[in-house]
């Protein structure tokens, strides 16, 4: 087996990021990929993660790809693409079938069929949307929950509770077309919060139960894990830019200065640290209030032993960790 090259592309509202990884020849199943090339370019032509000007977005993608190819010393031909924005939504469903074998033993094709039934039940409710991820949450055989694998068990009815992650079909098509215009074939599309979880979370954290929170510029995303399975994904239309705006209004300073103040790169005698902390903490409490409300909605409030893991630019704002713990 020759070495494997994997490329990832993340087209965000502010930056296009490209990473090229190599998995060595004859590497074991737990081998970690080696990053051999990266590219970063300012995003242009996007608004809230959506493509408004394909030509400008294409130029940004080309710039990041060129950097990554140069540092990796290879030509990028295909890639896995991460997609974010407030268009990501979760949909829960339920499916049930009668096992196909005469002796009622459940076989792999039955697991596929019950997920297909689960998917078909939601299609009329998600027009103009594409399913990115289909995740079985739990199986039941004759009404009893299966704690392990249902394959090999016998029963007259197989059921599944499932989670589907969807986004706008048009947005996906626009993104694929723009990337492939640069000569790169899009192998698949993955929701950004799930992509981040592969890097940010350990197996132990996912198994115990945790919430990965990414505070970006315009949005805050969360993905909740339990028993090593993502059980919820949510995007909130609020991010660190809102903190910048609050500082600018509260302290009556230009947005450029407010951004520097937020990052701790600028201080002034014209305002008190106490007042600045009040402004920042008020917005952070709003963000974590939304997260707490969602956890209560899915009945996981206080039930995630591995706690909250913070990432994204907003996670570095002074007071974020303290407010998250409150």
C-alpha cells in the first residue's frame, strides 16, 4: 500500500484554509496523519458563509490551494470539504422495518433499510436541503433497546432513532462548483463542527459525553457527543463580532479599535477594565445561555461528564472560560 494523501478545505466567511496530510505507507489503523502542507487566504465574495460572488471566492480558494501545493510539494487533485454557516440544521427521525430473513435474524442490509426508512420519513419536511450525515442513535428490537450491535439478533421488528445533519442544497452545489472550477474534485462534504471534533476531541471525551463549542466571528457552533456518537449539532447566529460591536458601542470607539481591545492588543485610560469586562461578559452570557438552553432542550444539561471544550477565535476573548464555567 502506497502512502495516502488527504486534503481538507474549509471555506469560511473570513478565511479559506487548506491542509494537506500524509498517512505513511503500511501505517497502522491508529496512525496519525502528518501535515505536510497548508494554505490560508482571506475570503472574499462570501456573506455569513454563503457564496455571493463565485469569481471572488474562486480566487480566494486558488490562493490557498497554491500555498498548500507549494508547501506540500505536490499537486492537489481531490479534497474533503468542510461546510459551516447557519444553514446547518439537525433533524431527528424514526424508522422501522421487518427483518428480511425467514428466521428473523437481523443482517447488515436490514440496518441499511431501517435507516433508509428513517430518512424517507423526513424528506417531505426538508425541501431544498441536502443530507450531509445520517447517524443512527439507537436501535430497538421488538421494542427493547439494543446496547450493542443489533446484527445477529432475532426479532420481528427492527427500529432506529436517527439524527440527520442537513444544509441548503444550493449552497452545497455552489461550493462544489466553485472548488471544482480550480481543478480539484470534491470527494465529500462534512459539517464543520463534526470535522473539528476529529481534531479537538479525544476518544475518552466523546465516550464520556461532552460538548465542543466553536465561537467563530459570526456564528457559534456546538456538537454534543455521548457514548462516542454525535447526538446533536446546532449553529447559533451569534459570534465574537457581536462582542466587537458591543465594545464599540459601549465604549464609543471605532470598530477597528474595539477589535484590538477585545483581543487585548490595545488599552486606554478613557475606559475602565471593569466596564470592558461588563460589556464582554454580557455578550458571553448570552452565547452560553443559548447553549445551556439547547442542552436543556435535548435533556443533556449537567449530564456531560467531560464538560465543554472551547475553540475558535472567540474562545480566546478574556473571560470566556470563566463565563462558560458559571
